[in-house]
């Protein structure tokens, strides 16, 4: 019985947290235009209320989780020059405990 309860609890917890991320719509979308592997872009998060939580498809180029944060495009063997990309950066608002999303789009050059 304990195994079933543990399985149920883990399943519900995972479902709730993963569903929460799916429901987040981007607060803004940054169009970086044509970007190569060695290029970088940056975002600014207010250290008093905002903190980086996760990102996908990008290389984080600085240690900080707030302030000016630089990213680069990850090397990906499945893309070709001229193909488009879209990545997401999640951050938390510490004053409201809300999750936020920044979309990053562009093309590989």
C-alpha cells in the first residue's frame, strides 16, 4: 500500500509542476535576428525581485542568476544555416512567487 501511495504522490507532484510550466506564456519575446554559435545576447533581471530559474537550448555565459545575464546559442547538429530557433528562459519573481518566461527567437547564421 505504501508503494502505491508513494507512486501516486510522485505522479501528482510531477503533473502539477510540469503543468504549471506549460501554462506560462512569454512575458516578452526577444528577436535576436541572425545569430552564430560564437555570438551572444543578454537579458537584465532585477536582483531585488527577479531570479533566473532555468533555460533551454542556450549556453549561459555568466555565473549570475540576476542582473545582466549573457547567453549564447548551443551547438546543435540538427540545425543548418538559415534555420530558425526558439528557446525559453524561465525566471521567478521573488516578491510575488510567480514564474515568468522570456522567449528568444532568431535564425542560425
